[in-house]
């Protein structure tokens, strides 16, 4: 009798463990799905195209973006492309070595408030 009760307790614990693991997996899947939907909604709301961040920036485009940044006549979309370009080491070094680029970028970010510069 003791063996049977121990066996039934063991089976009960195993089934509870299995149920817990299934519930845990379901929660994880639901959490991932919600996170993905939230990211998509935020991207739509911000009018961001995720492909902007996956396409590589060419050398010619990088030079154009640097010149636009220096002149201060850079659009929001071009700033996004510039931020993508600055993730690559060689483009980042080229940006830093170009006279006036960093100063122009700081000016664009801080605006007319000289205290922030």
C-alpha cells in the first residue's frame, strides 16, 4: 500500500511538473508575441521603416551624409542613415577626422541652446 501511494504521489508530482513546463512555455511564447507586436506598433507610430536599419551604407552615400551634416542641411531620414553609417568603424573614423562634422552634429542635436553644447 505504501508503495502504491508513493507511486501515485510521484506520478502526481511529475504531472504537475509537466503542466508547469507547458504553462511556462505558453507564457514565454505569449510574451515574445506581445513584445513583437509592441515593437511593430511603436515603429508604425514613429513612422519608422525597419529596413532603414538593415541596409548597408555605401562609401559615396557616407561622403554625401558627412557633407550634409557639416552644412547643417540634413533631413531626419538622412540622420537615420548617418547613424547607421556611424555603426561601422571606418565610417565613424572618417566622420571624426572630417573638420566640423562633430561640431555640426552637436549643434543639430542641441539646437540654439549654447549651454547644452
